[in-house]
């Protein structure tokens, strides 16, 4: 069987003691060997699986010819953030899942080839694409995360004057504050941001829309189209008694302290973080895995507490395997009930109950329920709650008439990101709830296309109140 080319990684015993990137990337020889596995299908299905429509067969063919600059140029006609996508995009559920070779063996590692080309470009110099003539249209992008960066890059290349407003002191959104250094180095994120700025996007940091400016105020300033890509930064908590004890973090706070504020380097950095010897992470997604792997690097023994079984874990298989290689202990079919503190107000233990699976719900997801009289108590020093996020409501509350899902707080949009307000678009986690980086980028790309049509007078740029998610 024709096996794929394995990407080299740091050994588990070494990497668990540092914050350096785990996956080391392909060498040129490895990349060419893997690219040769492409069957050059007449009807390539891989491209259908890409949310941003990257011309996959074309860039692989150029790579095989040694035309690396042309290959990365082809990728960037659709994807402004290839170094990011090559590292964190779940290709196994998208382009690689469609790969014909994967039906009888390993699919072509499309993401690793994309990463190779992006890294090659960063080392050899970035070539800026040509832009259309100025249209005279002003556009505001709210949020410099993956959705906003993608939308901004597409619109500025079409000739529009684009201003991007970011609430934090550093651009990148979840790429900067949510994903650990050992999965996505922050200097790489900032290089991708600099590329978007190099296209002509005016990036304004420290601008919290809803406070500094509102949507109506931006419209009054002459922005004819606005894209809201502010993400999902409001953490969900368990609601269990004792959750306000010291030593219990939301995943958002924990990740921001570690990734954006470098708390792991305290006291060299000003922001400390308290991680005890026994850490419990509640949840089973990629965010939970990130929190667990960070905690192990900070010297803790880490237990993952997940209410369903291993088969239902939503995290990427690759991240689960990496975490377990590094020492993660998994406790499945277990859910928290209550947290108990010591005399100083710090968490010291948590009560958990055993769960059992039930019939799948309407969405097909496996249900679960508590087993009576199965409660136990376990000692903990630190608890990290990673069970999901919802959008911060500040923009929704300061934009009169904007249609919002009352249950989730997400902004209602149609398939192309149009809201019910004329000239106002939205996409990414603020419209869908927490999802993947590449899905947010796809939303930004679709919205940019619709915004361009609206700005050039081809459509109204709004949806009726019955449309949307």
C-alpha cells in the first residue's frame, strides 16, 4: 500500500517540556515525495472539500515542477493565510476526506504541502499580488481574526478602501489568543497579518466596536459596507455550585493569559497564572486539548473530564493522539456536579457523576444522562472549563434592529453573510457559534463576494427577517 509521508515531530518527552512547535514540517524532499502521490484526477474532488476553494491540483502540480513561488501564488488567489491553514485546518474532514487515494489508503497530505509552500515563501520573500483600480468605496471590517482577515484581503484586492478594527492590542483573533504556540507560532500569525496589511488594509488596534464606535457611527463616517467578524469570545460555564472559587478558569481566560500575555514565562512577563499539580480540564474539543497540553507543559498532571465516550470526542484525532502521547489522562462518561474550596477560597476538589450514553438527538449527536448514585469526589488544584463559547453581545446590543438568535446570541445571516440591515454583513463564529478557523475564513470569503456586489450596485445587500441561521 502506498503510504503517506510522515511529518517529523518533536518527541513527546521533549516537547512536553517546551512551547516550541511540535510538528516540524516537511523537508523539500519529503514534500516532493508526498506530492507525487497525487493521482491528478480529471475531476478532482479534493477542491470541493475546501471551504475557501483553493486550487489544490494546480498548486500540487506546480510544486512537483519546483515552481514554488507560482504554487504559493495560486494558493493565495483563494487563501490569504496558508501558513495558518497548513497547521490548524482539519484537512482530514475536508479536502483530504474527498481525496480519491484515501478510499484505499492514506489520502494526500494536502495541508502539509500547503504548509511547506507557505514556509518556503516566508523564507524566500513574499510576492504581493496586483490589485484592482480604486473603487472609491469605504469598507469597515470588525475583528482581525480569520474571518475578518480573509474578508479584508479579498475586498482590498478588489479595489475597495478597507479599514479593520480590532479590540485587542494584537491582530489575529483566535489565532493569536486561542491556539497555543506549539501548534501555531505567533510570529507566523503576525507574518500573515502583515501580508494582509501589505495589501493595503488599514489595521486599527485597540478599537472595541460597540464602545469606541457603534455600527451606526461607522456608517455615518462613510463606511458603505460593514463586515462583523468579532468571533465568539464569551465563555460558557458549567453552572455547578462552587464555580466561582479561585483556581477555576474559563478556557478563554486561561488561553489568553498563556498565549497572548505569555503567562507561562512569568515572572519575565507581568501576567501570572496559577496551575497546580492536579489539573482537570472539562470538555472534549480542540480547545480542551489545547488547555490540557499547555497545563502539562506547566508541570501538571492533567485529567480530561468528558461526559461522553472516546468515540464522541469532537477534537481532531491528531490532537488527541498528541495529548495522550504527552501524558494526558482521559476520564470519559464523567461530568462535574460541584466544586469545593479550601479555607482560602481555592478549589480543592470536585464532585463528579458517571454518565451513560442515550439515543442520538435530532442532529445525530449521541445523548447522555447521569447515572443515579454514581457520584464520587476527586482532588483538584486547578479546573479549566472548555465547553464552548458564544459571541460577546456588545455589538448586537449597540446596533438597533440587528437580528440576533435569541438562544445563542449569534447574528442571523444568509448563506452569503447578509444581515437584515442594509450594508451590514457578518460571518465566522459571531454568526455560527464557535467553529473552525477555516470555516470562518470561508464565511469571510463568501461575505466579501456579496459585499463587492453590493458596493458595485449589483444587489441590495440585505436579507429579509425570515432568512438566516
